[in-house]
C-alpha cells in the first residue's frame, strides 16, 4: 500500500487579522444618495452628507468625472477606511471628515 501525501490547505485569512481602521477620520459606512451625494459615517461616530455634484460636473473633476455615471456612483463602498468605487477610485477620508466636522449642518460640498 502506497503512502498518501498529506497536504494542508493554506488559509491566509486564518492567520491574517481583519483590518479595522481606528483613526477617527476613517469611514465606517457609506450610502449613495440621489444627486451625487453620499451619507458617510466615520469610526468616531461623526456622520454627514457629502455633495459631490459640483466636483463631478466641474472641468477640474479629473478622475472623478467618471462618477457622473449614476450606476457607477451608486457602487460606492468602504475599503480600508475610505469611500471607494470600482476602478481603484477613492476619496480622501480625512478631508471629508474635516469638512463635515466644520459644517454646522453635517453637509459638505466638494467643488
């Protein structure tokens, strides 16, 4: 009888801890709203709405111009504590945290 080789499966997730960003300006959750707006909640509990319509429509939109496609904009998700879209597009969480914190209404407009 021939000996059977013993193989062990490699499960990297078993040894790699979940990445849980702790900086207060890291995004905890995001929800796409109508008119190119995002409801964002941060790990420190701060919550607000980011209006990106002006930025997306501006001549200086750069990489954010693709977000004029509502279907793409609505695919916003959180990755590593930042609002992200498919195609490796993200927005600086520290900047939107500061803008929301500075606004009395919890609304910040990016232009």
